[in-house]
C-alpha cells in the first residue's frame, strides 16, 4: 500500500470560511490549516480520500492534479473517491469548472457520498462551509454511490463508519492491506495536536463526541499500529503508531 499526500497548501480560514494562502497572508486572522487529500494505492484500487478545495497554481492547474502528474498518475486512474463529509474544502476538487458548467475531475472513479450528510447540507442553505454550486453539480454526476448505512465495507480493504462529531453524519475510513491499516478520522482528527489536548471544539457540530472518538481512536491506533492521516495538519501528513 502506498500513501501519497496531495497537499494543496497551508491556509487561513476566517469566520465565513474564506480561505487565503497562509504564507501570503501571515497576519490574517482565522484558523490555520492545511488542505491535504490523500491517494492510497492498493493492489486493487487508486483511492482518493477527500478531494480538496480545488485550489489552482499560478498556471491555473489544480494543485492535486499537478501532484498526481509528478507521480506519473493520471486522474483517470482514480477508481474510488471517498468523501468523509461535504464541506467545500473536502469536495471541490472532485469537479473542474468549464465554460459549460462542470466536468468530473476523476471520470472513471466511483464517488462515495453519505446520503444523510447530503440531506443535512441542503437543510443548511446559506452555511458558508458548503459550496452549493459545486454540491449541486457533484450530485448530478453519473458515478455517485449513495451510502446510507451506519457502517460497513466498500470492499475487502475499505471499511467506513458514520461517526458524526464535526458534522452530523461525517464518516471515517480504514483501509487495510497485507496487515497494514491506514486510518482517516477526517475533521474529528484533522491534526496531530488534537491527540495531545482533549478539547471539545465549538467549531464541531458535536465537539464532545468528536473528542471522545479521538481518545478511542488513539488507543486503537497504538494497539494496532495504524498509520493515521491528518487532512488539516500544517506540517505532518501521516503518523505511524
């Protein structure tokens, strides 16, 4: 199993979820975070875990696509896109804006979306965490796999579970191959520092639940030697327990 970080950069996000590049705006007020999707390559799949913000470089090319190119991987090789939740910094990279609307960035991939999380998003119209133009276009794609169970297996390697916390129906993923397990706790465990301080964050839908889950996952990670992925950590992408 190979893990590739597709880091778009480090950003600062204000209260209304406007994102700015941190190094260009060092004095800006807000939450500092990376945006860092992951590509997991197994014997059977090229699995993208969340899809980033869709940030572009100065040439106008999606940064995640540029990184894939540098790894000699084409977007058409991605077989699965696993979306933990539907905030814009996790889904916007699934599509490419064109003069006629939007095209799929990963045309051969099945995109896995938790149906109850979608319902929550559309009950939250006006919430700046969501990009409803992208979301409307995304759910029209022909390759969506709608998920509605609390937990299960997508295949023999990929386990998912709806855990809530950061958002009501956020889901986490474990990918296991040859006795190696990669764990993705999404925005319940976005940075390594969240393991050091047991805090219930007000920015979460249910901060107390997210905190309790982190404590549980840390114990399991130690016992089972997980590799834990951090989507929003400024410096670290993977922690091997």
